[in-house]
C-alpha cells in the first residue's frame, strides 16, 4: 500500500515539475495612452466607496501645524525650504534628546516637494515633504571632523549638497 502512495507521489511531482517550468506569454496585447482631463466624469460609485476612508484620513491630515508667511522653495545649494526643514530637525532633535544640537544636516533628495505655498501648513504637507520612514542620527564630532565634512561637501558636484544651518 505504501508503494501505491509512493507511485502517486512520484506522479504528482512529475506533473508539477513538468508544468511549473513553463512560461506563458499573452497571445496578443493591445494598449493605448489615455490623457486624463476634465472631460472625464468622476465615478460616483468609486468616490462613494473610498469616501469614508478619505474622511477619516482628512481628520488626521488636515490638522494645522503652522502658518507660512512666505513661499518656501527647494533649490541648490541652499534654499528656504531646506533651511526650514533643517531648523525643525535641529530644534526637535534637541527637544527629544535633551542635548545641545549645533548642526542639522538633511539630504537634498530626501525632501520630496519642491515648494510650499504661503498659507496654512498641515500634517499632509509634512508627509508630502518626507513621505518615508526616516531616522534621525545624532553624532558627536570634533571641530576638525565637522570642518573636514564641510570641506568634503564643498568638493562634491552640485546636486549633492545637503541643507544645513549653522546657528
């Protein structure tokens, strides 16, 4: 009887091994690009489906954080948006660690929005600026190490400069 099960097992393995390695390709593929514009009507069924989720998310994302008195932009090698974010990083890290923070450095590419418009800044804007789970690293450097770091940044190509305020 066990020999019977053994033969069935071998048969099943043979079927799996012979069919699992096949690659199936579509016989034919057709595609076209469709530009989305105002001529497309909103799908009310879809809007109704995600409306409860959107409403609950808006309660969190529309919480005001601050009011901007001017537009902030991201530019190289230094910008108003980058400086603001580095200032916030410096202040909040000092509050969190209870340490004196002399310098805050951000990667230019880590700031994902090119600008913020004058007006109310809310939680949604924070997620648009930095949508990823980023980590703050606090590091103690000597004056010479910081000077060497800044010198190495100055020698790099444009586009690689981080934002950092010295205050």
